[in-house]
C-alpha cells in the first residue's frame, strides 16, 4: 500500500511533470567515440564528418593553387617597404572559382587570390592585380586595426609605393562576359602558349608567363606573341571560346 500523499499527488492534475526528452547536440568527442564504435564493430568504415567551419574552409580552398614565383615577388615588394612581418606571412594563390573578381585580399591570413583567367590578359596581368591586392594588405597592415576605406587614401598611397599610381578601384578586364567570343589568336614564340583575344594585340605584346619565368616579369622581344590563324588556334586550344 502506497502512502497517502503519493496517491493524492498522482490524482491532482497539473502536478505530473511532462518530461520531454531534450535533444542534446552530440559533442565532437561523442561523435568520434560513436564513429570508433561502429568502426570496431566492422559495420562500415566511418569517417567523422568535418565540422561546419572546417567544411566551409575546405569548400573555400577547393582548387586553390599556390604560385611560388608570385609569392616570392610579392614578398620582395613588401620587404622593400620595410614590412618584413607581413612579407613573411604572404601567400599568393590562383583561384579557378573567381568569375568576375580579378583578385581578392584576405587580411586575416595575408593571402591573395588571383583569378586563374588573368593569364589570358598579358602582358600587364596578373602583375597589376597582384599589386592592387597587395596594396589592400599593406594598407590594412599599416592601419593596425584602425578602420579604413577599402580604396581610400591609405590604399592609394600603398598603390603608388607598389608602382601602380592612379590605380582604379575596379578592374576593366572583360572577365564578367564569360562566353565572350575570341576572334584573335596569338601564340608565344617561346613556349607556344595560345592566347585568345577579343581585340587585336599590338605587335609588341609578349607572353607574360615567359617574361615572368625567364625575365623577372619584364618585357622581352624573345617572348613576343605572334598572330595565329583562328582555325589553327581552335584545333590547338579548343578549351577557349572562339568566335
Ligand atoms: Zn580593390
Ligand atoms: Zn611563352
């Protein structure tokens, strides 16, 4: 026989607590333990999914390729300005997922991303975009936490110091028009690379990759781009969108 008060309690409405199980998110440690257990049981191979922050990072870094030469070039430029600490952290990457953006500067990691298609715009690109983005990092570094305008006086000053005075805040490269038809083709007389162009190039245009590799990025007649018949270019480089 139960004591009287228990019986009373049970009969009074509203006194019985409704207990709903509260779902707790699994802690990373528990998730790992669970994965380990399943693995030990030999059910299937379990790879614990990366956490959301890591996943975003993986997605963001997909396809990125570091450019050792441009990284060294960028570091040299910044060292010459006396910013050794920034120079040490600098890294320059090619990012094939940039569409209309020519370049990006990541302040938190001192990383510069360049649009992989800048290679189609010799001979000033991608050196100019590299300097543009570098100026963002320099201005931010010098500001040391002080809020500044992205393309304000500090950035313009850095641009001048990096050899691109009067740089515009926006690029005028036809990157946005992805399906633009290239009517002119050129070929480097040194490396044989095919360069598609919408408009005719001057007779003095040289291959940027070659100038960079063999001539410290400076122009040289040895790497002139010669006009190539369109039909031949289509056969040699079908990946470009030709007219
Ligand atoms: Zn900018
Ligand atoms: Zn070349």
